[in-house]
């Protein structure tokens, strides 16, 4: 199953993101095969500057909701209190998308 995970940063939490970025990437490394796409969302600023990061999203493959929730809860970003909100939904490729 594919899941979409969207997480909105707490306001004023850029330093939390920066401080935990290396640990977050290390956490994702063994899961790369399960992650279809992902990255930070950007605010209304230039759209190219790290200071415009407002959250993150990813689409990942998982066997169950429990696996996804475990992934979310154990992410160093989550443990550091970066996110104000997390939304997890099942997701599927649209008919117009020939990939996977």
C-alpha cells in the first residue's frame, strides 16, 4: 500500500529542523526503497531558500497503517517536536501516471 504523509512545521521551528536534519536523513537511509518521493514544502518566500521550509511530505510504501505510524513517531523530526500537525492518508497513482 502507498501512503501520503504530510507534516506541517510548528511556526518558528526552523532551527529545530536544522538541528535534527542529519539525524532525520540517517533515519530515512534504510527506508529509501520504500519512499517513492518526498521533501520539504516551501512557503510563500522565494521557494528556493531553506528558510522558506514550512513542512514536509512523502509518499511511502508500507504493509500497514501501524508501520506508517511507527515510521512517523520514530522520525527524529517528530521526536524533536518539529511538527504542529501530521496527516496520513492512503494514496494511489492516478490513471494518468504510468509509473509504478
